[in-house]
C-alpha cells in the first residue's frame, strides 16, 4: 500500500541534519538516516512527494552497498529495525524499509562525480570548451555520446544553491593527494563495476555521484549509492546518441518543470498527479531491474 512520508519528527531522538530528501538523526555514536518521499529538482524541494520513493532509494542503496563492499568499505551498520537502538523502537513502523543505521564519519566536502556519457551540464560545458571539469575530450562528440572512458569530474557540496564543478587539482589542494587518489580510484572502480552489471539489466548508468567520509584515517563510502536521485539511468534498449534520452530518474520531473518555465527558485511547485505517478513507476522499475525487488 502506498504511503507518503514527507517529514519525520522523532521528538526524543536528536535531529542531526535535514537534507533535501533525507532526515538524519543522532543515535548514540551512530547516525540514523531516514529516506523520505520528498523530491527536489534544480536544488529546490518541490511541494509534493513521490509515493514510496524513500523506500526505493533506501533499498537501491542497500543493494549497492553490498555489491561494492569489496571495492571500498561503507558506513552501513544495519537496516534491520529490530537491531536499532532501543530509543528507535517506538518508530519502527515508519522506519521499516526506508532507513539505515550507519557509522558517523567526517564527510569529505566534495561530490565524486563519474561520467561515462556526455549529458546535462557536462554536455553544455563540452560545447563551450571541449572539456569537462578540466578533462579534455575528443572533438565532435554528440549529446549523450559514450565517452572513450569514464571520467572523474568532482564538484563542491554547497549548503545553499548549486554545487560547483571543479577539477581534480582543486580537490587535491583541499584534501591532499592520498585521499584524493583513494576516492577517485574507488569512484571509477564502483562506476565501472556497477555500469557493467546494469547494462545486463537494460540500464545505462550515464553518470553518478558518490560521497565519502573519513572513518578515522580511512575513506569510506557514505550517503546514497547509484540511486535515481544521484544518477542518470537510461533504458539501454532506447539509447541513441545525438539526442536527450528517456530515463529512470528524475529527469522526467526536470523536463516537466522546464516545460512550465518555472524560475527554479523556492517555493517548488506541486507536480500534477500524472507526473507524480509516472515518476513513481520509473523509480520502482529501476529497483526491480537492478535489485530484483518489487515494492
């Protein structure tokens, strides 16, 4: 049965952070991440939710955390509500299926973007400079073209407004060469492994972003992994370069918002029911294809 959870209020658990989609609570030495059904576009939270979206995001991330754990450790402790600390017990019904208990790390202040195809802001930058985040690309590439090899194109994580694309040298100045090399290598390995897996299931992962945190001196994977919120998923059977692609992600929502000429400033508009339903089905189809799970 569909249910929409836009906000959580756990009065006796300390709120650590409320993001665009996730509510994060502090539970002892750990964090409790709750994936809500909020949806954002162009860095603005919209005035509606997508049914079961939080559960889809949570389950896809859990699938990929398991899939990639041999490449790099991650922050997951458990997603079984029966194993959560006792102060969470009274909230089991809302937490079940849309939450995870994780290690508390020191987040690194960059999004580690990996691109295998030329789309979105990368395509716009390429048209102007033939580069993406300082990476020189061959001439004559079309929109949605597959790149000769995946590229690492990091961005800053801004609390307000849009993230800013930067080059690898900028990250190295801030984090040092050892950490930068570690997260770049992990990002590319995860992308290549996940991309090969997804292709067999009729999904092209055009690009995605990862986040890392320090657990002591060790870089580990945190936040969400390879979800429709953090990635461009395209149907492989419909792919052709030289044009925009159909997608399993929230590009469908972005396209609608562009069509109504919204000014991309708060408050975010409420989506029509048709757009909400189509977006819900796209997210659930991605979960089914990737993880073999139906809600």
